[in-house]
C-alpha cells in the first residue's frame, strides 16, 4: 500500500504552533480528539511520553516518529505535523526537528505498524523530503508529494525495515587501541572489519580483545592456581598501538541482504545463537541487524 493512501487531511497540521516535540504531540492528539470525541488522549499521551523516555524517537534528518501501541484506539492512526521554524528538541544529527509523524495502533496489528514506521523512515532518507514538506502550502500538497515518491508500506517485514545503516567499522591495519576506543565510544561489543573499498571481511569482538590478553586461557581455566609471570592486561595495553586488527579479527560471520525476510534472519540468530548479522550489498557492508533491535522494535515496540 502506498504511504500517501494511509494519510488523511484531517490528521495533518501543515504549520504547527508547538515549540517542542511534546507540545507537537499534544497538538496532533487534539486532531484525534476532534475526530473521536470519546477517545482518552490523556492516557495515550502518557504512553507516548513514556515511550519517549525509554528511547528518543527523533530519527534525524529533521524527522521524529513518536508512536505507541495501545488498545485505547481500535484502528491505526497516522497524524503528521510540520513545524516551519523547527522545534526545540535534541536530535541525533543536530538537524532541527521539523516533521513529527505520530503513529498509534492497537496491539493486534503490530505488523502493519512496523511496516508503516519503516516506510516513513525510507521517505525521510530521500533527498529533499524535508524541504518539500516544509515548503508545502496545503495538506493536499503534502499528500501529493508523498504520493509522488512512490514509497510503500510493504506486506512483509524484511531486514531493511529493522537494520542499522550506520555501522562502526575498522580496517585490518587499524590498531587494537582504535578498536577499543570505538567500542567504548559507541557502546558496542563488536565492529565490522572492511577493506578500503568497503567490502566486508569479518568482525572483531570484545571477546577477541580479551583473548588477545589471555592466549593461554584454557590452561588458566584447567588450573586456577596457574601462575603468570606478568599481568596479561597490562602487557596488552603496552602493545595496543602495535597490535593490528589483522592479527585478531575473525572471518566467521553471517550475512543477509536487505531483502531477506526478517523471520529467516531471526530464526538463524536463534539456531546459531548470534547477536548480530551483517547486511551486505554486492559484498559491500550496507548495515547490521542486531538481535536486541528485534526485541526493541518488534517485541517492545
């Protein structure tokens, strides 16, 4: 289904009065109240704000997608608001937040809800989408522009709907210090290893770093009284600029394409006890699918 077909003019505000995202959410909910006088917008707003406190839904590129699954509504509702001047809100890329898409759905239609979120994210990534929406003069202009992009909410969830596109990477020539710094900075347990052309070579994990410090770990496990002449982690730190990724990374990793069905990758993760699957296109790294993201986006919503 085309994304534009899912929009209704009565649920669009082409020039928000709000100055913050929370105010924009409240302003959009008033549209829902006008169309459904008996709906509990106070309770719905509490759920949305609770979701925002768990994780900020500002997507970047000037867009935010606050959402909630709640049985306070009996059908899916999409409410769209545009701020011509931008909202006072922290964003991941420091581009002012200008478009707020509020998505509400009952819990029994979670698949369409996720596909719709994915479709809006695809729309947000299109060059010029933000500017065209800000410049739109009417609600019908907004819907017409979204129609012209041809963006659809697909029937089946695929890897591209959930995957992360910004992946922290290192090359075989990078040092152990670079790896440790990137892992710490981004709170990651693994990094993709790529060549200069962006082709995926393998991965380096926190386990690989620890194992570099404890090459005789099997001996240590079998004999807890085993005495070491030097402190292994201290020795590793002394060599952190000299030890290269090439010496540590592993090539045993799993990949998928962006069009692979999500259920297939989820099953593979369970079967092989995987935390991550790398997404490739023509052998080049295109993204990463994390097990925790399946939990966060599908199960938690």
